[in-house]
């Protein structure tokens, strides 16, 4: 979770929501995308070195990756026992291969995972989802978007910066896939609204001398969180209003965000920049 100072995000719930956008909302399809409907995916995660809530989210991320794998044929991580929090980072990266625009979540009875007979069993969360996965057509006119993050591992309280460049004249946006399973638009915002990059240009967010900083934080009670910045670039000719599309500073459930993004994804470039935040206290 990043804290945008002085523009702070409020109302973020540390919960595993039963997300879902009704499939009927996409009955007519999404322009520029092929929808693979009612794709099943299952995930499991044993509670090991993390909170129960984090284990639930990781199981859900695995189920989503499994559904995306079924829709795209791309292999993803599937291990039940997670010792390295960067596995969650790898799972977030798979979201760019196909967008889950609707999902129904079914939590299965709690199980037990036993790594070996000489070790005690540990609780294991299991979940099954049924999802609609959008597979956007390839952008026929890419803007040549590239983005870099100042670090991949942060301590709570450290500041982050992003460097974004494009080959063609473009408008860009920066969103955050948060550790509480939501997506929020960080840029443009009320303090920095100029998101135009001329051909061959480069933009830094936050900009030098900006009124805001990106202060990285774990969620309350978490020792480590895995998140990602989702950077989008579209041709400047489209004059896309990201603030109207995603809402400034207003968290969106993951499927709701991708439902909106899928409508423009075929005309956009995107870069996912995963990272982890550790509590330095």
C-alpha cells in the first residue's frame, strides 16, 4: 500500500471481498476484446509466515491465475506452500495476460497442509472461482510505453518514484494494485493532472518539486505486502480522461477495474511493475 502525501487514500478495507461484476453486464461483449466466459480456477495457500487474511488473498490470486491460464494457455505459479512473498508478485504479473472482468468466489472448507510426516500440519485456505476473462486484441498502434520503478523492495516509510517514457505522443496513467485486493488511480490526480508525454519524452511521477510523494507502507498488522503499479499509455489523439474512467483516489474492486479497463485495453499499452513492502519496525 502506498500513501500519497498529502493526498491520502481513505476507506481501504483489510478484507477479502467476494468480488463480482454480474456476467450479464458483459452480455454484449467488450469492444476490442474476446470474452472467455465461466472459466474455473482453484487456488490454495497454507498459512506460513503470514496472516490468515494474507493467505486468503494469496489463495484467491492463485485461483485467478489458474483461470487466466485456462483462458490463455499460459502456465502460472501453483505451489500451495508459500515461503517467499515474491510469489504473490509473480501472480500479480499474470493479470496482464488476461483480465478477469467478472468473478464468483466460493470458499471451500478449510483444509490442512502437511509438508512432511515429521512436521505438524498447518491450516490451508482453498477457493474456487468462476470467472469471465477478457482477452483484448493487440493494440494496432502501440505508443512504445516503458516504465521503471525506483526499487523492487521497499521498507515502510520509503518513497517511490516511477520513470515513464513513450516512443509516440501519449497520455499515461499510473494505478496501484493494492495488497487489500483493490485498484486505485494515483496519477493523474488533483495535484498533478498533466499526464501528456510528447514523442520520445519522459515523465517522472511524482515529479520533481511535486506537492506529493509516494510513501510506501504495509497494511496495518502486516510484516510484508506484495503489490504492483499498473502503468497505462494511450495515443494522445484519443484524449482519454483517466480521471473520469477510474476515479481519482477512489479504490475499485479488482474485477470492476478490469471491467472498465478492458473497454479500452485494445488501444492501450500497459506495464506492470510489481514490488514488495516490508515493515522496517
